[in-house]
């Protein structure tokens, strides 16, 4: 005799397959010692999706899947939910006065991209190769100790030890802007002050790096006319997201749901 640990999810009389919730849990990680957390998050998500699909069908809407990436299209359910939200959620565009007020609240938020002059030392490895990765990590840790003991030797160490072609220039990579390098490398650049060297190795898909910020030029504050369209779009998107959340909350309030935390029991 089998025992079901979690209750069935029932939305307006429609029972959600247990397997659907199980499949959804992979999208909702939780603490290892609390596996029920992932299940409950998945149960909530599945209940909302079921409710939205019911409402879309009640309105007689038809899905028209759109391309969301190269050769990748929405599923019919994804398209139906998008169509429902497009049909049900309408927001007004922000006024020029509201957009200007948002910009004036802190103009320094809207800058041209920064410019970084960067040097690095690379111990290359394939991250999937456990042995090579461990060896590269040990090697970069040793080089980090040498740099910490004598920062002025950074270029010499790069010239003799780095696995990057930049070793010919003492590790100098030149001027970089956002998007010029891989995200994990760029994230570190955004946190470094001029003249600063990373306190420890930085791992990317290429291996392990020590990174030095040689020079930093902050982007200039952009005038209102340059950024007003971008600000307006962001404000409209935020307003739409709030309205969509309110729409879903109203559906939940009117629905008969059991098996999800927000449901009526």
C-alpha cells in the first residue's frame, strides 16, 4: 500500500497529475535538508499555471507559439498563458513628467559603459577535467602568493607563467568594455578598484585567473534625452509586472484550490 507524502493539487475541480509537480521541482531548488521546500514551491507554480490555462480557455483564447530563441519556440501552454496575460493586463505608458522625475531622482544611475584596462595571469584548464582543474587551481594559488608578496612583480610573473597569449605583454589585455569578455570575468572587473588585484583566483571556462585593474574610467552620466526611452520602457515593464501579479492574485482569490500553500483549504 503506497502512501502519498504531499496532497493532490486540485484547481477548480481539476486534479493536477502528481508527475507534473515532480517534474516542476527541478526549477525550484531548496535546501538539501528540506526537500519539501522544492515540492511546495513547485506545487504553487503548477497551481498558478493550471489556473491561468483554465482562464485562457474560458476566454476562448488560442495559442500561437512564438520563437523565443534560435529554432526554439514556445510550447502551446506557454503561448496560451502569454496570450492570456496580453489580453488581460493593460497598462498605460508613463508620462514624460513621470519619466523625467525618475531620471532626476538619481541621474548617476544612467551612465555610458565603463572602460577597463586589465592585466591577468591565467592557469588554463578544462573545468570538466577534475585532475587538470585541481592542478591549475594549485598552481594559481601559488602564483597568487607570489603576487601578494610582491605586487610589482605581477607583469614578470605573467610573462613567465601565464597560459594566455597576453604573457608577451606582461599579462596586459588592453582596454575592455562590458561584453568584451565572459560574464564571470566581467563580474569581477565591476568590483575591482584601480590598481587592485583579485584577492584569490577567479574561475572561468578557460581556467583560473589572477586579475589586476590597471586603470578604470567610469562612464559619463548620460543626459535625459539619451536615456528617456530606456527609462520609459523599464517603468512600463515594472508597471506591467505589478499588474500581472495583481491579476493572478485576483484569480487565486476567486478560485477553489487545494494542495498549494496559497490555496483555500
